[in-house]
């Protein structure tokens, strides 16, 4: 059994001051994918984690912004960074680790951001017309070689069941028709949302909560973190979990047991 975990930590240095080491010791993931590390290239040598000899970083060029990392107990066959498109890759959003019988893709999808003067999310066109298209093409290319597991913060609530207030957020970043359509394209390309595979009707299960208004205490959240995988891997999957009792970030960890 492989325990794969994913967590948007919203700043690695911040979560290290909370319960991150306790999380590692308790959960013992075999592979941990982190998003929004906010670590610059010059600082990665400062971080070591007991039991994880293989650590891979993809840092944004802009300091204190974005960034991804993979901690692994087992050595991948190969590791690559980005998706081969310059405008996307400067933000440190993707790490791909190749293992014997699958690719693991850790992703921190761009947020469409707040509304502009036209009352549309500022980065919506970039997110849906450029990023989503190019990222799906990247996954499809990998999937033609061997199955793919893609995990991370996808910055979209797919269905109304995936956020507490769907009507109020109808045109907001993370719940626009365009972003939800992008997720549909992923599923149509031969991928499955692992949590919904096991729990198609589960309600009030979220992975992100605003820091405002006591949203987490009231469980007014969004499910925007996912582990999706090539359909042909489904027979090997044992469970998909949302660890919403683990704090330290505005997101909680999620996991896949395969």
C-alpha cells in the first residue's frame, strides 16, 4: 500500500511553526506533495525532513510566491519541473515524479483571482483558455505512456456539492462555469476524482476555508484539493480521504491509498 498525501500549506515556514512535524510522524505518508510552499530557490537547502531522503522543489521566480515540493521515501525513476510552457513554468506550479508504473504530478493551479472592473475574475481567461488547456495536454501526453496520478490544489469546486454556498459564489473565482468546465474536460479525458469515486454523495466535506468569519469552525468551506487518476488505476485504489481535522493551513491535507 502506498500512502500518497497532498497539502497546500500556504507557506512552508508558517506551517512548520505549527504541527507539520507531528503530522509527518503521525500520518507517515510515503509520498507528500506540497503546494504554495512560498520558498525561494536560495532557501531550499535549509529544509530537511527525517525519513524523507528524496525532496524535490519547484520555486517561483517571484520570492514568497506559489511553489511546490515533493517529499518521498522512495526514489523516483525521474523528476521534471513545469510543463514545458514558459509562461506557466515561471511560477513553480508543477513537479512530475516518474515511478515504475505511473507518473505522479503535483500541481498548484493558478487562482483566477478577484473580480476586475468588468466583474470577472482577473485571471480567468489565462486560467481557463491557456493554463487548463496546456496542462490537460501535458497530462494526456504522460497518460499515453503510463497511468497518471495528479494531485494538488486545483482551485476549483467542481459541483455544487463541493462548496458550502454555491448560489452566492456562482460567478466567483473557483466556481465559474469556465473553471468547472475545465474540470469536466479532465474527467472526460479519462481521469477520475478519487474522493467522489468513493463518496459520490458526501456533503459538507471541504479542503479549504477562508480565514475570515470563523469559516472553518462553521465548516463554510470549499473542496478545491483533489487526487485525480487515470481510470485504469482505479482497481488499485483503496480509499481517498480528506483529513479535515488537521490544521496548520487554510487548507487541510488529502490522501490516496493505492
